C-alpha cells in the first residue's frame, strides 16, 4: 500500500469563545410579572454567559423546562459520582437492547417494525411521557451508554431527555441529555443581480446517529459513565423536548483513546515522499451542521478570506457568534487521491476570548484516532491564523484511505473545563446560601432588625 504525506486542508471560519452554562431555579408556581422578570434574566444569562445573572430573587418559585443542573449539593454531581466509583471496574462486556423491546411505556410513544432504512423492533418516543427498558448485566461496573436514534420532524431544536437508572437520576448531569439534529444548506450560494451572495436557507437532513451519552455542557472530556449492579437493571428516558425514533441502546465500555505518540509509533512514513499536495475546502461549504443558525456569513475585514471583494457581500466564513454553545458542530467533506498520511489545517480567527483558548473536538468519519483530537485549541488573535493540527512543534498525521471523508469540529470546554465546573459550583453554593437567607429575612429585609444570621446559618461566613 502506497503511503504518502500529501494533504493540507484549509478551511476558514470564525471561532468564538465558549459560554459559561447558566442555571435556572426549579419550582412550582410563579406570579406572572415575576415569572417574566426571572425568565428574562435567565435568558440573558444564557446569551452572555455571565454567571452573575444566575442569582435571581426568589420571592416566589419558578420553573424552567430547560434545566441543566438542579441547585443542589455538590455530592450529587457527576464529579462526585466518579469519585465514589473510582475503584469500580469497567468490564469488557456489551448489552444491546432494541428500542421497541421496552418494559414500561407512558405517553404517546409507539413501536415500529422499520424506519428510514432500518428493520427491527424500533420505538418512536414522544416529547412527553417516558420509556423504560430492562436488561441483564452479567458483571457489575461502570458502563457507557450509546443510543442509535433518528431525529424525526419536530420544531428543529435539540432533542432533550432525562435519564433514570433503576428509577433514580444517578447524578445532576443526567437530568438533561441533549441529542442534536442535522441541517444543511438547501442550495449552493447564489448571487443577486448586483453580484452579492445570497445566503442559502437551511433545511433539516435527518439521518441515523449513534451517540454515546455525554454531559450537555461538555464539561467532561469523556462520555458519561453509569454504574450498573449485576442482574436485572433498568434505563428510563423521560421526554423533555422533541420526538425521536430509537433503534437500539448499547451498554458497553468505550476504549480509552491512546496518545498520538502511541499511535504514530506504528506509522510507516517515507521521508522521501513528496508532500506538496494541497487541497483547499472553503469553510462556508459545509456538509452538515447541528443547528440551522450555523449558516455562511461574510467578512470584509481582511483580504485573507476567500472569496473576497471589497464592494460586494461574499459569504466567505462560517461560525462567529452563532457557534458558541457546547455540543454544536460543523462538518465538511474532503476527497483524498490515495491512501496515505495527511496533515490537517484550519484558517481561523479567534478574536473573542482573550487569554483563554477556545477548544474544538475533531472527528474524522465520526471517529477519533487519538486523545489529542479531543482538544484542538485556537488562541486569541485579532488576525486570521493558520492552525495546523499538532502539538505546536510538529503537525499530527492522519491516515486516510482513498475517497471521501467527513471532517467534524464540535465545541467542547477543553482545558478550562475544571475552571468552569468550579465556577458553577460556586454559583450553586451562593444560590443555596442566598435562598437560606431569604427564607429568614424575606425579599425586603427590615433594616432595623437583627436576624441573627450568624447563629441561624453558622456556615454563612465559612
């Protein structure tokens, strides 16, 4: 088999920074005026990523459907869950459950014998109600969960579910599991009679997706792990938003990714092979995307973009302020002329997050070859930069077979995930303390009254 170092793929797009997750208070009743005020504050927090917007007056209670974490103790989080099971084995076993092989069903879900090219025992789950499956685990331990699903027609937003293991939510992050859809440009970029580019409309391109469950904010680099005892166990998915068809649920353990050094040690690369071949793919020419808001945009600030005309609108980039939420992704297709080892580069401008890199996870045909593909960092620069995927000294080489391949970049927190998790916990702790104080003082405390908070809340200043 001929091996060659041949390809540098150049795509140009604007990368913007991550946003901190925002939280909303969960409860039962709310007066109309206060509900509007608190909802607006929570929405603004989601837009700006400012954690101070999280703390809202709780004169009454509020309820928001899209809940990321419950305001609760740190001990109920995924980090504490992993610490609790740090010595638990991860068995090399697998259980596959057909979607239609459920044990309990509540709501408007129903089974299917075939759907969009897949035959078998499938189930169409509604956005309300729940479906529960029972299965046998031969060896207790930590397992990953992979769901093969099809995003059926809905409101074009993310599909959301709440996950229960044996009737209980295992940790806070399982309260909201997000499943993405797939969109694409409906047409090629066209021009009007003045030569300006016309932005193509977006259409949904649904298809079967295999998704290993992850936290919705991508605060953890690896997929979520769940503990199962030996014997009969159960998984329940409760609808929050949007319907989907489930073909199968796989309980397994995903192999730990090796490092690039370990993978490249097996490479057989000839130093005499010509590496001058370059293929350029314009970033606005996407294959698929997770959101309809990820459409091509124009940039006239620099002639380094392609195509460029100073007096015309040319849709020559993608991303920007629309590409900022964890889990969002863009993909492109490339075609390589022969089997071989290829380099990969991105022309990008990250002019938003000063001092903190933004991070993307890189997938090739839905797979990651080594651990470093989960952390491709783009550092602050007011100008366009050529980011060759590598360790900063040497580029990584990717072995590709002749033909078409899909390149995907997904937003992850990367190196700042620990900081964001700690920040989230501080917000939760402050919120909890604030709630305890308001329970004693009310929302309009008496200036002349001593509420003896130090005695009634002894840990207030600790």
